[in-house]
């Protein structure tokens, strides 16, 4: 379910109509958001005047602290959303992407500008006739630019996964955000996060991370997803020798992975067999080597899936 901030972006670029706002408010309430204006809007029919619907929506955004996005921020979010849908196959062609970005004029940063310019080259029907070689080259160029923009988004999502899995301390969030900015990322929330101090509390820094994810069109991962990512990342390290089996067991000893599949569960069972207090004395050298080998084999099955 989309966040309130993403819904605000969609409304700002016209992808969400005033008539749809009551249902959006109801969905937001169901996802845990709450404010007097949001509850009132959820009870409306959608047949009220557009100005009144928008006015109540804006009140709800203010009450929730979500902020009203400016047009430029909304258009940049929408541009990234189009790139993500094209890369994922939800849009079938560069022509569909061209129709989707109609009216979106804002783009900042190398990858956003590259994607916007690539899509804009399709405006000439004569030069890019359907099925022609020029059209195929253009489609490939647009898809490559979309993939590069999505890859940038995934770097931000990886930062969120590391943080939510407790693999990145709260104090390191500003530094990590600054590194992303240096790598070419650009969003107001990310800039704000990069400028914060190491001693600021999670209650101040985490909302900025979530806003940066929204700005980039990246869904914020949940805790369970982050835990699964960490298991896969550690498994990949164990499989190629960067992490010992003992170190792997120590890293996951107090963690819970809900909904583990068969391969993940088998790996966790193996890791749980090792106790640092008694196994060094109780296991023979052969038993320990066998356990290490079994862990590496199980880790390869899990870590190799990304």
C-alpha cells in the first residue's frame, strides 16, 4: 500500500483525481495513518466539489506532517516511477513511457535527465515509425536509461535494508546519505539527512530516510524483508569465504526470520547447532569441519539467490 507522501505526489501530477481521495484516505487509515481531516475525508463520497476534496486532503497532509510536495518534487517522483514501471515490464514499450511522462518537465541529476531526454526523442512520429530500426534503437536507449535510474533507486533501498536490519547504526545514516549524494543521488530529503549530526536520534533521522525513499519512488522495506536480506547477504559472504561459519552463526543467533522458505530454514537450523560455549570442547575436529562444510553448502543455496 502506498504511503501518504506517495499519494500526495500522485495527486500533484494528476495521477490521482479528487474523486479518488476519499478511498485513498480510507486506505491510509487502514495502513495506520490517522488524523481528524483524514478520517473526515474517508467518510466523503467523492462527489463533493473538487476544491473541497483537495482542501480537506491538504489539511490531512498538514496534520500528518507529510507536507505538500511542490510540483518539481512530484514530477521528479513521477519520472522515476515511470522508469521503474518500464524496467519492471508494467509498461510495455518506450511509446507507453512517452505517454506517461507527458507534462513532466522536471528532472535533476545525470540519470533523471538522461532518461527524460531519451524518452523525449520519441516525439517525432516520422523519425520513429513503429517497427523501424530507428524506433528499435530509441526503445533500447530508453530502456537502458530507465534501468540506470532504477539501479540508483536500488542503492538507496539497499541503504534502508542495511539500516532496518541493524547492519548500519543510526549514527552512520548521515554519512551514508552523503556518500549517496556524492555518487550522484539528489533529493531534498537525502540532502537534509546528509546534513544531520551523528548524535541525532532515530526519531529525527528515520523519517528523513523514509522521505528520501518516497522521493526516489522506492518502497520502504519492512523489518522482515530487511532480516531476510541480511541472511542472504551473510550467506553470500559465507559461501565465498569472506565470513566464517562461526562468524555467521554469531551474527544470526538472536535474530528471527519469519516465513523462511525450506532453504533458509535448513541454513538456520545448521547455524543454530553451533554453541560457542560448548561446541569447541564437545565437537571433534572432524565434526567441526563437517559442520563448516554443511554451512557453506547451505549458504551457497541461499546466498546465490541474491
